[in-house]
């Protein structure tokens, strides 16, 4: 498995020689496998490695899990940076779910460390099963091609070296190398949609429709990713041609020019415009359709108020 991960890192250009890599480590099986594999590859690929752990404070076991990660890192000679964050408080303050607040807390800490340590990338332990869950999650929410790309091998300074391996592969690796790990019982909580997909939908699809559904969904994400990249290159040319003005808070485009283009290009240009003023996260296909509907309404006094305060 070490050689396969090494080959994947090289093929996707995830980690370069001399890079400073921060491994995101929760203490669970996936992240402990990631940390050990990166530790083994560190002298081979010539990068520097540290670990980062976030204590969400949501479960009684959280303090013990932090202690476990810190002690395991110490025994392996890896510097560990840990931080306790009141995720419940963040969720209440932001009026969001514990799941979203926890994710924001984790990645906020990771990006903070990137700056402090002047590191190059953060490696997370997302694997093939996570990829399948993500594709199904986006499919259920009506995502377009960008959403069906699933988890990207590299997204900015986030890298996923284990994305081509299954959960079964990781558990076998842990057993073969006698590596201990923690079990997060909240991953069994089926009040979360992702957990229902993991424990209900995927087993049903495997049992009743296709035993290789996880591998096939992962392959679908790879195919969609390549085709999306190609289409985006084409749309970028139209963006440059039809962009009239842009600053930090607004964007102005040639509406008449947009109306002459194929529907797929119109949709992508609209999403690019929304992302340029409101960030890339949180937009849905219905938001795009609402904006595009304005193209065909006569007059100049039509105003549409969207989420994130966008008009």
C-alpha cells in the first residue's frame, strides 16, 4: 500500500520534495493510517511532517483522544499541534449545525497552522468510501457537474493522498502494522445525512444493485473531474470576453452576449459570477436558475435578492 500511495502522490502532484506537510489527525482509523503512511514516505519523498489535532469538546472521550494522538505522535517522533475549540458555541453563534461548525473549526485551525509554520499543504485522510458518499450526497442535493467531482485530490493547499484506497484497505493496513486507533461513536449517529448514506444507502446499493458501487462512484468522480476541467477552460474564455467590470463586491457582465451562448455555458458563467462575489460554497442550481431567469425578463428594474446578501 505504501508504494501505491507513493505513486498516487506523484501522479496527482500532491507533495513535493522539501515540502512541509501538516497531517490532519483525529485519532480515528483513517487518519492514523494516513499519519503512519506519511511517516514511512517522509524519508523516501523528502518532505517534513507534523500533525494537527482539533478537540471539538463534543464528547466525553475527546480529551482522551487528544491525549492518544499526542502520545502516538511523540512515540513516532512527530511534532503534534493540538487545539481545543468550543464547537457547540460556534454552532450557536453562527446558527449552523454541529457538523458544519466542526468542519469550520478544523479547517480554520489547519489554515492557521499553514501560516504559522509556513507549511505547504494539509493532508487529510479522505478515502474512496468518503468519495462515494460525497458523490451520492451531492447527487441527492441536485448538484451539477462540479458537485459530482466529489472530493478533489488537491483543492488549493488541501491534499488527499489516500483517495484511491478503500476503507477496507486502510483497516487492513492498520491491522498488518498493529496500529492503534480511536472509534468516534458519532460516526454511527444516523441523524446526520452523510451517516445515513454510509450505513443505509450504500449497503443497500451494494447488496441489491452493484457490489462495486463504491469503486464505480469513485471512478465517476474521476471522469467528471477531467471533463469539468476541460469545460471550465472553455468557459474561462467566454468569461474574459463577456466580463465588463469587476471589483471585490460586484461583477458586471454582458447580458446580451450571454444570451447567445449554449445553456451549459450560461449556467457556468452565472455560477462563476455568483462565486466571484459570494464565494464558491453554498450555491445551488436553483440560485443559478433564478439569476438566469432575469436574462429573459424585459426592463432594467428587475432585482433579485439571493443568499449571502447578494443582489
